[in-house]
């Protein structure tokens, strides 16, 4: 199996441009085989790679060097064969044969070939260009040379590049000493060499970072302050600070467009997503410029403090200030700052990836060794209310049955509630207060220890109104996600979800807070889907078939375990791997009402909404609040915003007057404004009063009372 795939790797950022071969985004060619020991043929795999070097790259045997070594990772290990030519490592073929166990090594039941080879590196080697960047993105490098006026000294580069790998920051103990060594070998003054190499390295870094960001943003990743998103922000800000350092006027978005055009035969989707990429980069640029403006002020305050490696990292992490900017500002104030050569590698180490978690996941560890998987009957019919089952195990208040209609807390959806009764004597009945999953086994938690026994037949009955509302909120979550993607763009992915009886929340990846207009558009689009009466198809598929048929975007709710996946399709609109209870048609969802949206982190926005009866109840309550507020202020509902604004301003005026001992007349405090407002009246007056919608009437009453006083 040969798999070429674009990869992101952030621990070599400081090497990019210097060595001529390092990248944060590169195309990894993997060669794999997964074989039983009887079918394993190490000699054949070695021959395959040797043939690639001879026939694929056209090398003679005397130009190929193999180096036998060992490789370990993921609890497995085995020998490996690194292969080189003319001093350059081209790849590494690993033969995974053993597993690491507490008692020592153990032979694997399935032996694995795992070869990795950089596409860019092999292309560079065969073309023989000065650095791999000219080979990988020639149009962008050419554009940057023209924009910056840099003329790469080909004589210097010819002498420098054979020794450039000496400067790999991961493998050097004393970088200054190594620069001196390389300078001696090339016959250049160390400062002159550093200056020329650093300038060309900056140009290559900008070229490389723009391609990495284009690829990552096109795939739906977003710059942020956490996890992998933090590394994307590091790339963007590093590119910006290099432009500032050399005073280069470069249109970063234009570079992304050039990359997309060049890569169109391989990755056409990069061109399709350019508008969204541009939007995200523009937001990042505004954030960077805001940070740059406050840098001078921050450095002025710190100038008498010790600005060491730790301080530089803290300033970058907490304020987003690049070390180059700190150095530049400090030099203006007569202070020298040393930036660690592996600064960006240190930054990346500070942030580890955080996986998605659903707020409603519940798991308990009971001794269920050897018990069969519970047959989940709620998949057959979302409105099925009863099911018979055999008691397999009773552990305290916890009951395990062979099959059940009760839905366990999972996938962001709360559990069913109901009763379990003994069939032969329905007077013996208990409340189900919780349902949860342990592995593939569903556990019912009762309000007390039951008096029935193992092997008894029982009847499970669930609260159908609760089930229906939860199903409406779960289907509405898929609908709102689809609507958000249509309104905001393809970078929208689910980052978390919660469905309760009262309301649902959906966390989506987005680079800025939602405007009132965007919220309204998403709500309208969601209700269009509801009114389209689209069929909802629920079907189990083998995992491989599901991924092949529907793609990897089915994992909106995170990774789903198991060999089989339940696929929920809103026909022609949305497809997800989901184990939740869903309706049969979008029309059954009822009206969807978005309550509010909040930005919960740098790249995640939370949308809170209701559907069905919960939405009707919400609208009724909203209507009551508006009617009462209008009555209190003596205006029509659509005139409330202007009257509330006037009330708020006169209330503030009266407070100031009272503090200063100034007397006001009734005329001064008279409310007269009655301008009609188009839009969400309750949201608008909540914003004016700086309070939650449910507290609006109470706040108006308080203001009126205080004015009266």
C-alpha cells in the first residue's frame, strides 16, 4: 500500500530555509504492508526500495548507501534500513517485527512494513536545484525574489548547502560554534555568511509557511491559542515578523493563490477554498497588527527587566509578540536581546493537542467481564416506547439487560428516563434515573436496588415526550451544523455538542464571533431545511465502506469506535457517523430557534438553540417578556429598543445628578421615544440593558423605580 499524504510537523520550524530541506508542511510518501509472519517477505520489500532507487531515481549501485539501524514507536520496534545518496537521506524503510511488553519483547502476530520518504526531498535530489524550495514551489519563490529584490548568491549557496545540514537545530549542541565551522569550510566570514543565509532563509520560510497555511486552512483547521491551531498562528506570525524585519511589502494572500494554482492538478480543492482562506488570513492579520501596535508600550515597561528565553516565551504565549519584534524594539532603546535558535520549536512544545470531548459523556467502571453486547432497540424506531428484556446482571442499583429501548448518555445526548417493571408482577416497578454505556453494554441505574432477579423478564418503558424532544434536538444539531456551513463556509466543523430536553448547544470551528445577521441567516437556513421535509436515512455500514462512500467528514462528532458505523443522512445535505436518536424526516424537528451565540475560545463559537416544543415554549416565554416590557413602558413591542435606550440614558443621567446633588424635574426624565425597530427586539433590549433576556422586565422595573425616586 503506497500512500502519499500532506503532513504538518512543527518541531523543525527553526530549520526551515536554513538547511534547504526542512518543512512544516510536506508530502510524505508511505509504503506499507501488514502481513502474517508466514507471508512476510523482508527481502522483497528491500528489493522494492532498491528498485525504486535504481529505476525510479536512476541511481547506480555505487551511488546508493544503505545504513542499517533500529526504530521504535507506539510500543513496537524493529530493524530499519535508511538509504542515502550523495550525502542526502532519501528515506527509511522500517520493519516492525516486535512488541514491547512488561516481560520483554514479543513477536508481533501481524508484521508491518512502514516506510517514510519525503516527496519534496526526492524531487529536489533528482532535479539538483540549489534548495528544495525552488523545486517545490518555483512560482512562489520567483514571485518573492521579484517582490523583495533579493538576488540569491548562487556561488555562496553552492558552497554553503553541502554543509547546511550541520545547522539542524535538533542535532547541534553549540549553534554559534557550528556556524563558525561552516563559515571556515565555505571560506566566508561568519557574519557575512549568516546575514546572506538568514535573508534567503526568511524568503524561503515565507514561501513555505504560506503553503502550509493554505493546506491547513483549506482542510478546515483554524489558527487559535490552543493545540494544533496554535502552531498555525505561530507560522503566520513568524511569516509576518520576517516581512517586518526586512521591510518587505508582500501580499501573503497572493502567495496562497499562487500555491493553489501551481498545485491545482494535484489538489484542486485548494483553489476552491481560496475565498475562505483569504477571509481567515485577513482576520489573523488584523490580530497581528493589533499586537504589533502594543509591542512598543510593553517593551518600554520591561526594558529594565531581564528579558531571557523564559520571558520571550511568556510574551509570545500570552501576548502573541514575536521575539524578532521584541529584539527590534529593545535595540531602539539600547538593549540587546538574544533569541534562542530553536525558539519556535520551544513554542510548539508548550502546546499539546487537546481532543474533543462531549460534555454529556458518562462512563462507569463495573465488573462486566464476559458479558455480551446489549442489543440497542432504539435504533429501530425513534418513537418506540417499550421493550421486553432478560436481566443478565444486577450490581447494586445497576441493571444490565440483553436488550433495551432505553438510550444511554452518549454522543452529547442525554439519556432516557422511564421505568423497569417485572413482567409477571408489574407491581414490582422501579424508576430509571440514568442510563449509561460501558463499552458496548448498556447499564440502567434505578432509584433503588430491585427485588427482581437475574434471568427474570422485565419491561422497559421510557418517557416518550422526553425521547421525542431529545431526538428533535439531536436532529436539529445536524441541521444547524449544515446551515452554519452553508452560511459561514466549509471550515465549519463540530467541536462539541450537548442535547438536553430544554435546549441544545453546538460548538463549531470559526475564526470570529457571529454577527446578529449571521445568526439570523443560520436560523433561516435551518428552518428552510426543516420545511423542505427531507428524509432522514439511518443505516449501519462496515467502517471501510462508510469511509469510502461518504468520506472522512462523517466524523463530525469525533472518532467513533467499532467495525460498524451507523450513518445518519439528511438526504443530499448532511452525512454523519452518529449513534443518537434521530427523526425520520426534517419536518418532525419543528421550528428551530437560535437563542444566542458566544465565542468560547479563539477558534470555537457556541450556538445555543431549541427545536420543536422546547422552541414553542421559548417563543411563548419571549412573547410574555416583550408584552410585559411594552406594557411597563407604554409602547408597541417594535418600539421597545428606542424607549429602552432612552430609559437607560435617563437612568444614568439621574444617577450622576443625584451624586452631584443636582435636582431634575419630571420633564427632564420624561420618556417620549417611539421609533420602530426591525430585528430581534428581545436580543436588542437585552444588549442595551446588559442583562439576560429573562431579567429584562425586572431590570426595567428597577430603572423606573429608581427614576421615580
